C-alpha cells in the first residue's frame, strides 16, 4: 500500500510539472511597465486600432504589458540619431501584441499577432510625410529580472536582448495590464471571398507601400467593432475551467485504482 501511495504521489508531481511546462507564465510579469519618462504606455492611449493610427506621446520611451495568461503588448517611441546629418534624426513608433512564453532556459519569447503590428517612421529631412506600415517581429529575450529598485522602491523589470544586451529598465505602473483586446484586431483579407474583402486588402497594401502621414484615414478599411478590454484574458476562462476539471478527474481515478 505504501509503495502504491508513493507511486500516486509521484504521478501527481509529474502532472504538476506538466502543467508548468504547458503554461509557463510568470505572475511577477503581470502588469504594465514603462521606462523612466513614464510617458509611453501600452493600450488605447498609444495605438488606436479602429482609426489605425498612433497617438504621439510627449516624450520617448518604451512600455510592455503582460497578462497572467500569456498575452503581451508593447509600445515603442524612439528617436534615432543620424551621425552623418545630426539635424536629421528619425522618429519611430511601433506597436505589437500577441502571446509570450518562457522557455525552459529562462528566456522570454514574444510571438505577435501577425497582421496587427504597426510602425511609423518619420524624418523631417525627407519631407512632410511619414512612412506607415504593418510591422511583425518576433522577439527573444535571453533572460529577464523582476526586482525592487533600491532607489525608488518600485518594482523594476530588466529585459536582456537575445545577445545579452540590457534594455532600459522599466518600472511597474499598474499591476492590472493596460492592453487592447488579446486577439487579432485587423486581420488581412485573403481575397478568396467576393468583393469588398479583396478590394480593402489591396487598397491598404498600396497605401502602406506608398507611405502616408498620420492624417490618412484607414477607418473605412478596418475593424470598427474593436473595444478596449483591460482584463485581456476573459476569452480563455472557459477552457481553463474545463482543463482543471480534467486534471481533478484524472487524480480521482488514480485514487480509485490504488484503493480498489
């Protein structure tokens, strides 16, 4: 009997390891983080998916948000120097969101929803218009750290790029992540259907390739029903409940077999 009980406990331990492997999300990451300026924050205040346009912050910075169920969102507003023409610095804004996972070696992997990413690049020396396009880039961070900053007493997130180069530290703004809905907001039409789907996709692609300023209105081409969901995770609650019911039933079945 003792041997059988030991085997059952070993089974439960392996089951727990399997759960951790399937859902490697770190609750310490949950929330919205931003660099020291605190002027760049994820969410509707940075990128509006209905109007398909950026809202320019008052200062450069970076912000990341993570949910406890494996979703993320990022906002970048950067100034890039031009060594050959110092007065022609470029400004760049980027938005992406999607899913994240933590690898067994501790690295952080971000996989964006492919059609939703956006990038705006402007250079006053190249004319009045900025170049606005779709943007998709998977990201790999070699490692990350969540700690309490010894000077401010605020929780700090340190991200290290794929080659170990540290990014600017980010500080916790809100434990509740400020994120757009955690799903594809503006899918690309394949053109297999009739009429409007194909026409809209081709017009959007052409405008992106030609470049456009912030004043260009894409509203007629995109999803007008997008809404802001501060939770960002409700759409998976039913599947989570069903999964845990299955785990419980498996454990009960194991006990019945042991004491039968």
